[in-house]
C-alpha cells in the first residue's frame, strides 16, 4: 500500500510506487552507491577491506598524486573554498583563465570556456547553439548529457546508428533544407569502449554544412599526442569546430570545458544558461585540473603505460573467452547480456576483492547488460593478472565462459 502522501500529491505516486531498487537491495544484489573510505587509487578500502579498483575513470592514475593535492591545498589557502557566484558575474578567477589558456593550447583551439561539470557543458553548449528551426543529430550511444542537451534545445532532434556514417548520411538528408545543423558524437564511447570514426563523420558534416561537436570526456588523456583527444588522434583538429572535455577522468578533478573559435566561445559566454546561471568551478577543482594537465603533458610515459596495461587486460580477457565487443580503448566491457547476470557477477567480484561496475538498462539497451572494466596507467602487471584470475573464476560461476564452473555461488 502506498503512503497517504501519494494520494494527496499525485505527482509523487510514481516515486512512492517505485520498488525496483528496494527489491534489488532485498535480494542482496544492489551494486550502487557503494561506500569507499580511501582515495581513488588502484586499490581502495571498502568495509575495512582492501579491494582492487577496476571501475574508476582515473585513466592516468592522478587522483591521489601528491603534486595535485598540494596544488589544491595552496588554491584553497589563496582563494578560499568557493567563488560565491557565476563566471558571468563575480566568479572568474585568474586561475580559471590560466586553465582555459593551457587547455586551448592542448587541444589546438583559440579559446576555451570552463563549466562546473561535464554534464553542464553538453547541456549548456547544445541548447545555446541549437535553436528553433535548427537540427541536432546524435549517435545512438552518445552520453546522456548529450541527449539531454539535444532535448533541451528548440531544434529538431535526430539519432543515427552507432558509429555508422551511412546512417548519419540518411539523417542529414532528412534535414538537408535546414540551415543550422549540429552533429554531436562521443570521441570514446563510455560503455562500449569504441572510438568514433571521426574521418568519416567529419566528411559527412562538411558535405552537409553541419557543425561537429566531439565529446572527449573519455578521450582526453587517452588518445592523441599529449592526450589531446580524438580530433588530434586522427589529425583533424582544424576540421572539428567544437571539442568538449571533462576533468573527472584523466584530469583528477571535477568540471568541464568547451573549446572553439573565439567568436563561438564569446557567444556561449553570453547565451549558455548552464554557464551564466551556475556557480563557477571551485578553486580546488580548478587547481587540481591545472596541475593534472601539466603532469599529463610533462609525463607522456603515463599514457604509454595506460596503453600497455590496456593491451595486457584486453588480451587476458579475450584469451579467457570473455565477449568484449569492438572495444579498442581502456574501457573494456564484458558483455553479460542478462541484467541479473551482470548484477550477480559484480557482487561476486566484490566478494573476491575486485571492484567493477555493472551497467544495465536504461544505461545500455535491453539484453546488452555488461560489466565495465576500466584500466589505468598506475595499475601494476600483478594487479591486472590478479584481476584476470578473479574474473575468470567468477565468469565460470556465472556461466559466461565455456568451462566447468569452479563452484556453486551466487551466480549459480
């Protein structure tokens, strides 16, 4: 029976009637909001136990770097804990301008504007640029923040098949008479680990007179010279008008940015509601991102180690018979297909001392549930091999591998 409040407030009926999370908790399979009581590193502390972390987006392993922590402390000492306003009014620090300048140099664009979160970048840029009478086209596996930005815009919204330039052609033809067109793709797709076929996408956009925006949240620090991202990886920086990135992955902080020509950035400064009406990035987050950016450029060996570790984990998973799809990056999805299999496998792996992320609908399509493995530059070979042993054991228990199950467990 629903509480009385749901009767008197009809809007809340769906909330009071929502039982899925409670049922999953009761079954002992709820895998979200797990508390960690240590720094994000290759090992973390959970419930007093040391656990191998293979579910973090800290691709360069910088979240616990002493130089970054020192920069954060110095920034708080100098600027305080917050900016108490938006960038538009009183919330611009010289520290923000320094980070913008160095990001512009990294990605090869004339200008950059910071936002307080990566989600806000996509929400604020797309909704500001795409107006009534315009059209916006997005890959079907684009991040939720891109989808929400498209929905918030006043333009026509179309989707094309994942990494399918021919499908993009079909959708562009539907809006051929629309002067204003924006195509938005992830550079690296956060669940499948695939890379956008940017050369083909760029060609289609140029032919159709469409602007292209690339979300490099999972490509910054991973692809391209100095970790500059997908456009740099393909040598297409000058042909991609808008490059977006975030700081919560490789750059060990929180926030995001958009890089473009100066007139575009100036327009966004005065029209992007997510920027104008949000408090600016805190001094601590800004200093952390700036310090991480400098370390990334100073130590290219980190990116080299990231790829060495990625190849080791990828090879080990495939040799054991796991299905990884078309992944070609440090994001390695183990496809379980069934939602309950993914949830049970995540629980068993945590019991074995391995933290991974189960991804189930609506984050992925039905029957595409997966275990998301992510590798970092600071994982050791021994840690990767230990993770592979545990994945092999639990994978057999859960029926993902064509071998006898080791034992009856929660997956049985």
